[in-house]
C-alpha cells in the first residue's frame, strides 16, 4: 500500500489535520501513533478529539494507559509506553472492536495485539521545527481514508 505525507508547520496545523481526519472516522477505527517525544502525538490526538466533538481536555494517559472521552464517537486514547509485557491481557481488543475510535501511542510495543487493519501515523520532528506526518494505511478502509484526507 502507498504512504502519504503531510507537513505541519505549527501545532495548529497538526490539530487541523487531525480534525479533518476525525470527520471521516467510524466506530472501530484504529490509529497507531509513532514518533519521537515532542513530535506531536498528543497534539494530534487533541485535534482528533476536537473533531469528534469532545470538549474535555485531552492529555497523554501515560500513567493510566487508557483514557476514554465521549463525543460523536467515543475516543479511546492509549499510551502503551509503560506496558511491561507486550502480551499482557489488558483487554485492548475490546477497544479495537468497540463502538469508538482508538488511538494508540507507542503502538509498536503491543504490535502483536493490534488489529491487522489500522492507520499507522508516524510523526517526525524536522530540523526547522515542522512536523512531518507519514501515514501508512493497513487495509482497504484506511487506504480509502488516506486518499480522501490527503
């Protein structure tokens, strides 16, 4: 499958991109986020939440692993950085197959538990301070989503 790229020159660009994507999301969609610290993963998720009509403040669930927010669709925001055993049964599949949108930060750490079809977004911090968002769709649903958003 193809990859797609978006350049964000400032945090608001990242949020705007995420808001546009949120308008196309459906229940059961999974977004895997990868990227260095400070690359914009949480900024992206805040924009996604706004696009889903969530008014609560969104922040990284670093110490709780999963935070849930209610909007047009529920948002399940996971930060699996501190998961010690990649195969520990934390009920992730219930979220992936649920009635909301799941965002997983540091998704590679639970790769074996992720669904086969998802949207992988890799966020890079470029030298000039811009963020580069590289999307790799896994599955036809996400390929069509990328064609529409990019």
